[in-house]
C-alpha cells in the first residue's frame, strides 16, 4: 500500500454495552463456523493500529455495533502489505 494511502472500513464490532458484548463473545465460536470465519467480537481498531495504520477518524453507527474507520498509511508498507523474505505479499 502506498505511503499516505487511505484505508476505509465499515465493520461490525463488539459492542461496549455489556450484555450485548457478552452475547457477541459467547456466540462468536458458533458464528465463525456458520458465517465463514466472521468474528462478532473482533477489536477492529486494535487490528488497524497493529497493522501500522494511523486512525484519523471513527464514526460509530447503530449504538456502536458498526464502525466506519478512516485511517492512513504513514509509511510505504504495512503489516498487511509487507513482502515476506521470498518477496511475496501474504494475506
């Protein structure tokens, strides 16, 4: 990914509201099997940071169930696009 490129995500996440967040955690193991690996309780913002992006803005929708994340790549590569030792980019 080019330096300065923008990453935009619209992602459902674990809700901060305890009863619903708890239900999402408990349902995730079954949900992953029936929904192609989808995680109901994933911490998307933490993953975006870990991949090397700088989050510029977050918009919360549906009481925080859905996040619109706007981030930028401050370097010429990220963990998501960094070539391996053999020169290939792995997912």
